[in-house]
């Protein structure tokens, strides 16, 4: 079986749900699982986790936490135009003395702006 190495979204990206009971809700990606094609989105898809009694938790109990979503059910929200979009990979070369350094960052397919703050750093990086 072929295992994916990356997803179209990363940790701390703003996303919108495309389908399901919570369609249209927005949230921040808490973590990704590329091998299972899953993302965990803050404030979306809550489940109840039952805790067994232990020394750390002598009463036991129930906690609410975010469950995994399929990555295909979320769309990235561009920080520049504020719309859901797909991403493209942009490569920028910079001359540093005799060496040429290449930077790759994610950009919005609609407006061309860098998608996240981290990508914006790479887009504007100076020598």
C-alpha cells in the first residue's frame, strides 16, 4: 500500500469543513496524520472519551475531545483573500554570494498570496 508523505493542510492552518453534520464550521488544525489521511480540527467533531479510574484520575469520568476527520473533508482558508482554496507550491531562488538558495512555500491558487504566516516568512525572506 502506498503511504502519503504529506497532506494539503498543516498544523495551525485555518480550515473549513466541506461535508457532514458540521459543514461550514471553521477551525484550526491541531495535528495531522498523513499515513491515515486524517486531520484533527479544533472545536469540530467532538467525541466523549471514558476514563478508567487510576491514580492520576481517582474518580474516572468522561472528557470531550476532538476526533479525527478525513483530510478530504476540509478545505484550506487563505489568509490573504479569506476564501477556501487549493494550494500551489511556489519556488523562489535567492543568490547568496556564490550559492543559490531555493525556498519553497505554499500559495493560494486564487490570489497567489502565501497561505500561512510560516509560508509568508519564506516568501519574504531576505539574504
